[in-house]
């Protein structure tokens, strides 16, 4: 068991908490504050135990000076102030005199949020490449480091691994919960155990498939990645997405795990992805040369449902259609409904799947919705999570 925030005496200490405030923004406004709310328990615990709370996070990707303006964390500070019902001091710097003086003035139970850690990426990607000097500098600002950003737990950044290398460290409640819930999918999950994989690319999910295929009873495949499998089976997939370099891998998986990997039997096709496009329902042997498969069809939903209804454990990562467009929402929406009504332990693997489940109103029907799509995949692949590994074990 990793050390947590509860293993440290926080009274009067400067506690750096790495959060995941990488929230969607539009015109300077936060459009979904789920990740902010997910961090509140850890932040409140630190406040209630007399800490001087220093918050850090990234937001978006910073490649140019222009990216800074649209990716400032100032709106996050304002939202945090509302939820915490207290002032959150925002410092628009990632280092330097202004930041250091603001921290020096902090009193117990006060909260400070510093600017987007990825602003440091403009200078040789110092944050994303875990620059040693930057990690030491940020660590010098605090006494204790708590990592509560599950979304970046698989990354080796200065704001997680870099700081943890230089300070007494632990994990927050959000990361603790993620590890606990996702571990249930690896350690003696109740069977039948069914995984749904969607999204665009087989290559993104190959590690997960190889690690879990022997542990699951059924693997249901939708989304763009289904067409590489269908092509490997010999079907004409028209203009649908295909990863030619993965055809052999897909063929071998289908042959080795015959009866375990379940593919679509029908799809919704169109010539382009728009809300107004003309669509067609096609069996998988009827796709026209100029059509793309962009959602699973009702026959596939019915087939998938038969496996899901009997399942005791379900993990879903990747939408089964381009749900951002109305003509291609039904497959993902109907699977949300089917899964929500099962008695299985239901885990949603973050990212676009979490967005879809929330958008269609099924979030409160799931047992766990991960806050990290890539992180949850890496965890279930059995791959090392660098920013978690560096946290010391409990004594």
C-alpha cells in the first residue's frame, strides 16, 4: 500500500498537491468541472488539517506563446473558490519571485494555485521531460508532496516524478480510489467478465488486449478499431478506418481467441461525418466502397447486450461510434442504457467514454468512472505507472 495524505502530519506544513485540472474550456469558460470536483476531497482534507495548500496542474498542450492565453488556470482558481467557499490565491507564474513571495505569506488553511505547469514546456519541454532542475525547484516550494492527478499518473513529468523524487510523498484520495477500483478488474474479478473496447485505433489498445484477453470471458469490439479486425477477417470495409500495420495482429488474435472476441454484425455508414449527413444501416458484408462505418448498428447492440446482461464485471474503454455527431450516437447511448441496467460491477475507463456516459445521463448508474483514459489503460496493461511507483510504501 502506498503512503497517502493521511500518513503525514500536515499542520503548518506547505503541502503541494498535484491535481488534474485539465478541464475542457470554451471562450475562457469551463464547460465541465468534473475533474475539479474530483479533487475537492483531498484539498479539503489538507485545509482541515491546517496545511498551507499549494495546488499545481497542467491544462492542455503548450506549444506556442498563443497557447498560454487560452490555457491559463485562472478560471480554475475562480471555480475552486466557489466550491471551497474560500479565497484561492492565483499566481500567474510557474516560478520566480512573485510565486515564492506569495507562498511565503501563506497561513495555515490558505490555498494557492500556481499557473499551468506546462507553461514550462515552451522552454525545452522542461515539465513534460521531467527536467531535474525544475523538479527540484518546485519541490523547494513545499514540505510534503501529494499526487492526486490520476490522469497523468502514467507520465514522467517534473510536476509528479520530479517533485516526488525530492520530497516526502503520498497519494490523495482520488488516486487511492482509482487504484482500488481498477485493481478489482485485475485481481479475481467476478465472472463472466466482459470488456468493451472502442475508439479509433487498435494500436492504442493492443497492450490492454494482450494483458487481459486471458482474464476475460468476452471482448466486444466497436468503434473505428473494429474495422481493422473486420478487414483482418476478410470483409470489405469500404472507406472505413483501418490500421494496415495491425492486420496481422488482429488476424492472430481472432484465430487464437475464437469465440471470445465479438465483432459488429451491422454498422451505420455515411460518406462523411456531419450532423446532416445521409446514413445507411449495413450488414458488415454490404459496406459500399465510398462509405465509412461510423457507429454500430441495432443488430450489434442486441448481440453485445446478450453478453453484457449475463456479465458480473464490465469494463468499457472507447465509444463504439462517433457520438459527437447525432447520426452516430445511438450505439454508444444504447450500450450506456444496457450496461446501467445490469447487476455487474461497472467501470468506465475515462476519456471519451466517460464524456459519453456523462453526456447521455448515465454517470450515476456506473460503479466507477475513471478520471484518466490513458492512465486507466496503462494500469490495466500491467505497465509501470512511473508517478505512482515513486511514491513510498506504507511502513
